[in-house]
C-alpha cells in the first residue's frame, strides 16, 4: 500500500517575507559595528 503525498500550494508571500527578514538581519547586524553607545551586554 503506497502512501499518497498531498500536494500543497506554496505561499510565495512567505518566501518574500523570509528574504526581506534575512536582508534586514544583515543590515541590523552590520549596524552594530557603528553603535556609539555602550552595549556591553552584547559582547560579554
């Protein structure tokens, strides 16, 4: 007896959201190098 795979529809908006969030993560993490204030808790 073969198990049937259900084909689900891909939600392309989630792919776009994931790409945007990954780029935003890169921007935020690269901005850490330019912080003027002391963020000592981050580097401990």
